[in-house]
């Protein structure tokens, strides 16, 4: 392995900046008249079924074809969509109102607590060959019906670059609360909540450092 490849891997592991959007759904104000236009029916028809599970089946992600590393929170429950008795989609929830950040696109593991009577939707999956059938939209509608009797709010963190997930969140009636940025700069690990001037300036600083590191790498690569 060449020096440049090793150096690139070193930078990619130690200089990381990921911006997420914190969304919140007010379940108290949720009605079943579906004002946001979520689809109540799927092209798959009546063969598509939904169920709620207090715990996540151990082989669920494997059956959905999720190949990336994904560690399921021990407190997670889920809503599962099945077609012909086979799972084709799911949404994972933390009923304790905590976001256990362990997904591969975050720079480091951490935990964020949203508060009492908050539920956290920490991921949604649809089997690749079943995408485009409004499965995730219908899963959200089913979850609202059940969760609103126990919780006041449903929170979610969505990666800024995941345009599809952001679109579904807004369509499901989630509102943007704030931006949360995860920064790893060698041994320094920070979570920046961009709701005040100081941290916004810090975000600008780390963004500049991140761009500088990319410029250095591109210069070295061009040698």
C-alpha cells in the first residue's frame, strides 16, 4: 500500500465533519386526516401488512438486505412492513427518547437524550427492490397511530446529505428543530448544536479546517 493511500486513510479516519438535521414531530397535534399527503396505500395492495414489535428480530436487517455495519440499540422496538410474509421495510424506534449514535456514517459513538415523553426514530429501511412503493411513508403513518397514545413527540436525526430521508421527514409532518454537527479532529470529538452564535462560528471554523485538509490532500495527490 502506497504512502499516499495510507495518508488518505489516516485523514479520512481523523478529520471528519458530519452535519445532521434534528427533526421533531408533534404527536399531540397529529390527526389521522393526513394533511401532509403521505400515501395511505401502496402499489403492493392488501398483500402488504404491518406489525409492531417491542424488540427487533435478530435477523431483521439481514432479511432486508442491509449490508452496512449497523448496531441496533438494545432499547429499540420497530414497525415492520411485510409482503407475502417476508419483511420488506421497517422503522426502528428508541422508546426511552435516546439517540444511541452508532451508525457507520457518524464519526464516533455517542448518546443524545431528547427528554421525557419523547420517542426517537433512529432509522428506517426499505428493501432495495421494494423502494418506490410508499412503504416508509405508510410505516410512519402506522407508527403515529400507536405512538401518540404514549408519547408527545417523535424525534429523528437525518444526515444532511440524505435527500430522500429529508424529503420523507418533511412530508411526514416533521419540523426542523436545529442542526447538529458531529466533528472529529484527531483526538478532539465535538457535538455542535447550531442554535447560538458561538457554536455557529465554531462550525464555520471546523468547516474551513475540513476544506483545508481536502485541499492539502488534493495537492499531495497531484505531486
